[in-house]
C-alpha cells in the first residue's frame, strides 16, 4: 500500500508544509454572484461551538427567516477540500440555498483538518455533530426524523462513512445521504484514477490520501474507503443521491459505490453531469444550477414521503 503512496514516509513537518501549499492554492475558483449570495439574506446565520470527542466543534446554523408552522427538516452539510482545505463562505451560500428552498434548518460543519488531525478525527466530529443535531432538534426548530446528511468530495466521504457508522452502532438512521462527487476509494493508486484532462495533479491527490489517512493501514478501512465495505455493512443504509461529474476522475469510484449500494438493496439515485468537473456544485460552475435543483427535488421527495407515512 505504501509503495503507491511514498508520501507516507514524510515527517510531520513535511506533511504540514504540504498542507500549507495545498491551502494556499486552489484548483477550482468559486463563481459566486450577488444573485447567488442573495439567498443568505433570506436566512438567519449564526455560529456556535458544540461538544464533540475532538473538543469544541464549530458549526454554522442557517435557517429561513420565514416563520415555520411545524418543525423543519434538518440538513447536515459537510464541506469538501480533501480533508485538508478549510470551510469557506461558499458553503454558507449553498446552505442558504437549501434552507430557503427546502424550508429546512441547515447545520454546516467546520470539522478539524488533516494532517494536524488525521483519520478518524473528522469522521468522529461528523458523527458526534449528527448526534448533537438529533438531541437538540427541538432547540433548532427541527424534526429529528427528517435528518438528511450530505457532503461534497471529502464531505461526501464523511457522509458515507457516518452512515456506515450509524448503521453499525444503531444509534440513528438518517432519512437520506447526499454524496456529491465523493472520494470513496483510498486504496486504488492515484495514477490509475487520473485522466489526461484531470484538474488534479497526481501529487495533490496522493497528498490528500496520505495527510488524511495518517498511516497506510487506514486506507483500507471502510470508514475511510467505503468501497471496501462488505455487502453486509451496506444493507439497510439510508437512500442515497450520488452526484457525479463527467470530467471528474472520482466518478468511477462513485459509480462503483452506487452499484454496491444497489446490490445491497439500498434506494439509490445517480445523477451524472457529463460536461462538469470536480467541485462544480459548490463552486457554481457548469451545470451547478441543475444539480442544485436535483438535490432539492430529491430531498423534498424524501421529506414528503416520510411525512406521508406518519
């Protein structure tokens, strides 16, 4: 395993230096406009810190300003960035879009980053935040039965892993899981994933894997590489919407995981945006408006179907 990822030989100082380089550069520039940011004005936005096993964890709570007639659905959003790059304002803009269109409370998680906090720190923070949301749903004005968890890229990985953890623990079951161009396979060598048109330099993808995993043995853990999960671990997982981008090298592992979930009897919807690339939804690039609408339609259907069974 380590032969495919020679960066595991890095010292901690070398890992920190690599993370600094990654954080100082970007591969996908965000295209926010005043029209997109206007959704934030329709919502209340406030931050707070909640207790998790990692310590005090920052969340941003986004909710519609309009009064609610009943407890709202709740969406836990997990940002991307290869587990290394931080939360950004664009995440609030996306959360405000969801809140205003779904009439939902959206909790945006600002988890701890690698390599300062390698696997499984961010996963444990995400799991503990989901438990906190469920325990404090009434204070949030939310219905705990209407919890959807979703994330982008690394956040899609954390979403899938939290759903696996929750299934194993039996502590809770989200109503649905949204995986947007997720990273799901830390085992396959990076060079086997990349294509000539890829926006990812191979050294950057290898660094993401190594900085998050910490040690080579972690790469094969299904909670880091969900495609390694055995069928029995997948049965009973919540419905999934998986978004892929036709120019994104991660689309293959997303499709593989979708097929695994379907074989396990999970309700799965897959949407592919052929001319889009990694990060398009949150960065507001090609086809993002269509993908946003697809997310809202899928989540709305989940909420309505659940409410129809009550």
